[in-house]
C-alpha cells in the first residue's frame, strides 16, 4: 500500500472536444490517491472467502463483497437511494476515491465484527441498526433502500456519530431528521480520518454565502469539495422537482460533490457547474443566478498532503 499520494500527469488535449469534456468533469482527471484500487480489491477478495459469522445477520457476504468491489472501482456509484444520507454518501465517495484500501479495510471489518476504522474515524453502530432485517425493509420499501454495502456503510457512519438531539438512525427511508448532516459534522469526519492535510468548513446552515464564494471553489490536485445546497438548486437545472414548502425551501437539505469549477455565464444570467449526487454525475448544469444564490450554502473542502510529503 502506498503511503504518499501518486498521480499520472494528464496528456495534452488533442482537440476542443477533449478540452470540453475535461472542463465538464475536472475531478475525473485528478487521480491522486493514498492507496491503489488493486490493493483494495485484494482486501475484498480475502473477505469474500471468509467464513466468519457476521453480526449483520440479514446481510449477505457475497452481495456485500460484490458491491464493495464496484464501489472501490467506481466510487461515484455509491448511492443512498431514498435514505436521507447524502452527507455520508459525499464522505464515502470522496474518501473511497482517495484511499480505497482504507474503505475496503473498514467495510470488511465492519461486516465481520460490527466495528471498523477509517483511519482515526471509528465506526461502531448500535444494535438498533445492526439488528435491522434488511430483507424485510427491502420488501416494504423496494428500490428506496440502498444496496446492502452502501446501506451498511452510510448507516453505520450516521448511527455511530449521532448527536444527542438526533433520533437514532435505524436505516429507514422515512427517517429525515435522523439522517441529516451538518457542515461541521462532515468536516469532523474528514479530519478524524487523519488522511487530509487540511479540511476547511465553509458551510453555512442558515445563510447564503453568495455566488463569488462558489466561484472561488477550486479543484486543484488532491482537492475535493462537498457542497451544501437546497435541492431546489438542482430543480432549477431541471434535475428534480421544486419543493415550495416555505420551511423546507429556506434551508439547506442536500450535499453534492463538485466535479467542475463554478463558472458564470453572463449572457444567460446563469452559472454552469457539474456535480455528483444520488450515485450519478450531473454534467454542465445551468442554474439561473437567482436560484443559485438562494440555494447555495457553502462547502467543506479537503486537501490531501502534497506529493512526497
């Protein structure tokens, strides 16, 4: 396993199409990692052949192993389904892309023993989550429930780190308050891993920092941005429906991962950006300026250590 970031220099762009593709998804060109996917998959293959008895009695080892391999090879495939776990989803998408071995080790230990460590971040969900009958929940909720490995990982992070005023997360898609993630909380998860040289918490829970703040978000090598929004920002770009409920539309309710820098298009009075959310990459979204201004709430930014440090 590598202990320092590594990356492969990008080759020169041959034509305008290549450049356009890059600008729509700048994050895809950043391959800096603290470990390799091959080493992470090897951890999962060892786990797959284990005969240990898991405390997660309703989860299937083979299904979890298959899904973990998919996540490690394609971190953007992580999905929370209809679960209100967009914060944990953003966390795992970023960390899995930067340190796949750490996620493989934590996930397999979590399945086998009920606890696992992502660097210095300890996951140990309570029995009210571990004992849930996943198959029964799936039969009632259908596709609203995330795949087994995603459900276990995202739910374990949320259940382990609950604060006193939140209800216990029990894996149910109907749980809203129990699943939400505050900016300072997401930042603390990243810091606790010990993987990042710097984590900046510029998320705002009740105020809009403005368009210039978003335009200043950078995608330098080894950097990631988890952006806090109200989902009406995506609705304004035609990606979901508007929520006109006054209370729900007046506060942030969703985390996305930034894939391209936010660029103003003054001719259209709009901003263009690409984001990851709900297990998919939404490229070159055009959001009217007013809708962006009202629904953008800042970001949590992580930076890996400089190469060779």
